[in-house]
C-alpha cells in the first residue's frame, strides 16, 4: 500500500494491516525525500515493491525495534537518524539482546525463536536525534520530541504547522502502550503520553494504527487509561502476596497469550517486572519472603500528629 496522507506524505505498508509484527512507515516526498521508520526485514521484498524507484535520502527512526528499523539496509546511501539512547541495539546484537533482557531472563528456546524470527542485523546510524531539534526537509519542518518509556530513545516527529504527529509506537492501538523490554519505563511512558495529550495534535500518523484524524486527544487519553488500568489490576492482585511467576500466570498485561506461548510468557514476565519496579519505587508494593505484596497505606496520618 502506498496511500497519500497529504500531497507530500504517504503511508507505506507491505501488508494492508499494521498490527504487530506488521507496521506502517511514512514516506515524505519533499526536497529531502525521507522515510519515517522501515518495517521488519521479513517484508523487505514487498516493501521495496511498494517504494518502487522513489529516492530516499534520509531515514528518521522513531526507535530501535526491528518493526521500525528492519529495512533500513535497503537504503545504504541514506542518512539514518536515531536517538543516542536507542543506537546501541541498532549497532550490536549483544546490546539488542541486553535491551530485551534475553541475555539474563530468557531460556534458549525464547532467544532462538525471537532472534531468528526478527532476523536482527545491524543498521548504520549517521545522525543523532535530540529533543527539540528541528529537521528541515524542504517545505516540511519536523520537531523532534523525545518520548521515552516504550524504549529509552523513542522519539516522535511533529509537523507543527499542520498539527501532524508521527507517533511511532505511541501507536493508539486498543492493546495500549507496550513496555516489554527490561529498560522500558512506565513512569516515563506516562509522562510521554501526557506530553502528547498536551501537544494536542490534529492528526496522528501511528506506526501500527495508520492515520488518525478524529478524536485524537480522546484516543490518547484512552490509550493512557489502558496502561493505568493494567497497573491498577497488578496492585489489586497483590492484595494477596504473590511470587513473580504467580503474577505472570494471571496474564494481567496481555489478557491472553498467543503462539508461540513461551514468547508471550516471556514478554508478560518482563512487563510485570517493569510494573513491579515502578510500584516498588512508588512504595506501593514491597517484596517480602520471595513474594510481592501491596503495601497498606496508613489510614490517616493525622492520628499520629
Ligand atoms: Zn516498538
Ligand atoms: Zn512497533
């Protein structure tokens, strides 16, 4: 699919649906022909066919995940921009595994399954993105907004004049925000989504949902609510002390697991660990004798004054 969004911006997809592991890229046909993200290598041929002979001078990557950087290598002469916090896993397989926690928390099955499926390969990066930086493409000027949480270096790109935001994986899907890497950070993710709610864009070009033009702010609010609901459910479950494994089995993050189950189990576990880290920082949960439990808040501070 190669679908116009404006007279210079096109949605590019090797497959008509954008839900993971598919994704949407956006092509900007300006003085500096630019791609926002590229899909998984798995789609390389179809992506190339959609792009045809169109030139690409620059790639702006919202973050390091393979469904957003997988086909960077098809454009060896293009400049590639990424945030410094997300560059290490684009350059080295070891760093990629480390960001996913695969070197510490996964068994061999999960590691082999995931790594062969996503076909990791290095991507060159030529330029670093900075929060507030203006990227001039000709008619279109994009402001870089650093929106960490999903990954440490996740960025979105805002065409202020038209109120149009390329939002990467702050993607407004009904699943809600994803935080299944060991260095995902829910507090940062909440702040990043709030930043976009305050920005109040007119249009969002999402990496998995495509072009969203209606009720954008409401959809951002609902998206944030999905995350807060999951956190609330974790807290509720911990009224009774549970081990990490017991909490994972409740499937509070994914709801249900697809296939292969060991991969869903793995990402459920990491997501729960990310929740627990934040809830412990907030002193809402404590670890006690190998189990986690919600901390009872003192009923009334004033009684002790
Ligand atoms: Zn992602
Ligand atoms: Zn994605």
